[in-house]
C-alpha cells in the first residue's frame, strides 16, 4: 500500500502544478514563489521523506526512490498531465520522473537542479562504496553539526539572518523559511522540522543514479526550462554546457547575482520567468534557448 503523502496545497483553480522542494527547505519556505504561481495554477507540494513522521534515512540509498514517491503522489492526486517544478534535489527527482514517464508532465521547470557531470558520478560511487561519503562530502559535517533547537522563532530568525548563506534572501522570505522549518515544542521553544540526519543522507546518496539521467536526456519529451543562479556551486556552467549539448531544446536562464537558492533570493523574478515560459508553452510557441553566464 502506498503511503498517504503529506503535502501543502497553495490553492489556485488553474491546471495542476506540482512543486518539489529542496533538501532542508520545506514547501512553505517558497511562499512567495508558490503563491504567485497559484494565481494561475492549482499548486500542490508534496513533503519529501525527511518531513515524514518515522521515516528512516538509512532506507535511502539513491534518489530513484524520491522520483518514485513523486510518481505515487501524482497518481493519488490526478491522472492528468502536470506542470512539474522542482528546486535542487526536487528538480532532480522531477526530471528523473519526466524521463521515465514523459506523459506525466506538460512542462518542466528545474530550479538550480542537482545535476553534475557524469565523471563526478563515477568518482562519488567509488567514495560511497569505500564508506567515505560522510567524511568527504563538503556539506555533511555542517549539516550534522547544525543547531536544531532555539528558544523561539525570533531567536532562530536572528541566528539565520547573520549567516552568509542567507545574505541574499530578503527579511520577508527568510521569515517564511523560519516559519516553515520551525516546529514548536511544549515549552515554547522550536526544533528544526527537517532532521539533520536526513539532510546529510540526502547529500551522501545524491548523484549515485544520475548516469541514467544523462543517458535518457535526448529522449526528453515535455518542454523544459532551467533557471540557475549565476553564483551557484551546484548547477555549474560546465553542466549547463553539457545539458545544452545533450538536449538542445531545454531553455536555460541564469540570474547572475543569485546562488543555488535562487527561488528564495529572487522569488518574484523567478515567478515571472516561469509564467513567461509556461505562457509560451501554452501558446504552442518555441522558447528561445538562452545561455547561462559563462557558457
């Protein structure tokens, strides 16, 4: 029996649109982006496994199961074609499902997707099989050492406001992120809703199964847009070049002054770009291919 997936419904009465969130960023962190999209679409956002009650990180060995979860969720919520949007690992899962089941989606938008050149998959598989993934992944240590309890949301907000990683996010959008991530405790304090063990597990199991994405890219059916941060350390210029060569019909748009967190740093601009792209697709026109910075 498939699980009854927890999810957020951002409302709207238009065509069905699903948003798949990033590692460590629950759906409500994207409030301004998804509220803007809900003016034109009915927006749903499934909670991925780290936000499920009693889910075990050790059950995750690669990201194929995340695409399967998305497939099961979409099946439970309608058989029509969806617009699929995802950020980071959510973009990876959305693209993976679109490549295996192209009839699922009428269009894709991938926000700074976690996709690396194939040689990195080979290297990481060696690291993983040697049992060195937790020691060598650059983000694991900080994830496991992250403070996960605060006396209040206000203290959590002030702590996050001082961190360089969030420096390009507005006060309003950072507050949405804090509200999405903070689970209240009986004593008035808050604990992170997204467990650090899960965050680390997502990191170490990433890209292990990504060779199948590269192999299937030439067969991509739905029109697709990639929106990347020009300062991203995740969707790199070399990956953009490879993606454009492998599947020329994918459009690529870059925000030069944004990072991997581009949908949180530029929510209104990203919303406009998505709506422009989807409007063009709905009018059956061709979206011109735009190269990212440095490509």
